[in-house]
C-alpha cells in the first residue's frame, strides 16, 4: 500500500501536530501476564485515540467543500480535529444511543453531528447517501491514507521498543492492525501480529477463519470501537496475509483488562483499548517469557459506562 519513505513522511507530518506517544514496559502488567509487556499509549494523542493520525494524513492534500463520515467516536474525532486544521467542514453520522461523551467531543472539535440508525454499519450507509445527496466527500473508516497515518504509531513502537515477539491489536474496521502489519513488513521484522475482537462483534474473527468476508447480524459489545458487523474486503485481505490469528474476548475479560490498566499503570482505557491486554491474558501460557506489546488504542470511555461496567 505504501513505502517506508511514505510512512516516514506521514510521521513527519504528524510530528507537526503532536509528539510521538510513549511506549512503556510496565512491571505489574508483566507480573499478571508472565511476560514482558510493552504498552503503546495511543490514549495520549490530542483526541485520546490513535485515529487522529489517519485523519491528519487524510486531510493533508484534500480539497473539498465538506466531508461526511460515520463513526462510533474516535474516527469522527479524528476527522473533526483534522478537518478544523484544514478549514474543511466535517459532518459525522453516529448510531442512535452512541457515546454521549464521544458525541460531545466531536461537536467540540467543530463537527456537525447526525444521529441515525441502530449501529455503525447502518450509520455508515446513511453517511454515504448523505454525502452523495449533498455533493460532499465521503470519508471511509478504511482507506490508504488513513492506514498510512495510523501506521505511524507502529513505526514509533517498533523503532523505540526492543525486538517484540508478538503484538496484540484491536480490530474495528481494520486500519490499526493493517497499519501494524505494513510497518512490520516494511521494517523487515518477524513480530507476530494478533488481531483482537469482541465475542459479541466477531465479524473479522469469523472472516479470518473462513478466508473470506463473513457479515454478522449484530455487533453487541461495550467495547464500541470494535462494534462492526461488515468487514472491509481490502482490510481483510491484508489481515489474512499478515496476521497470525484473531482472538476474541468477552466483555468481562475486557472489563478486567480496563481494571488492570488502571491499577497497574493508572491509565484509563476504553473497551477497544483494553481488549489487546485481555487477549494477552487469555493467551498468557502461550506468551510466557516472551516480549509482547499491546496497543492501548484509546481512553475515551464514558463515565457512566465506566461506573456501570468497570466499577460494578
């Protein structure tokens, strides 16, 4: 999809907006998992999640009278943030009942918000139709510039951490894991990359097992960043070629991982952000004694959800 110089150019662009996020080896997490655990802190970006990297690269050369997209939150915040920097209006479609705090953050970044549909995939189709009807540009959640942007976090991680045996990455629509695969391959590394999904939203896990796109009738999970029903064919193709496997985790396992991050590192993770550590804990016997990284891809969890789910 791109070359190492193109990836490094994206990193240079992003440095103009915020510094590299940290990656730390946390000893208490290592005690829990029985292996060396490095965490890439994408919860430390200007929007609290990794997606902003893709938005900045996407808008770099875009000439548009307006952009429309769909999201559960972090992609929308990314586009709103980058659109404001570029002076391009952004409209975001979210499903009804979406995170109130992510909705507020998108509005605060300057986006116009439309609530429509029961889930992300319904909202995404409405966003496509809305863009076509009003002569605006539809911004997908998976596209080459978005992948090149988010791949910069993997470039930072691979160059800053010691050689990694494995890397656990959550899968929403696929830009994050595809970016990790591309960065690993461009650097010529042998790190095993493992995708993570929710048991209640496992379209990519089913598709990976089948070798082709498998849609699911629902995507029900508190980890809303992974709540997709319809895999992107281009993303799945990359995942099939570059990932070792896709692990599914329950909401209870994710809840326990959020608690572990808070008690062991005092970082607050949203559901998708904690899912990679939940998967590592599920596979800790397999990873014992190895050097492993997890992506804390975002920390944007609503206070009420945190109270009802994590503290309950």
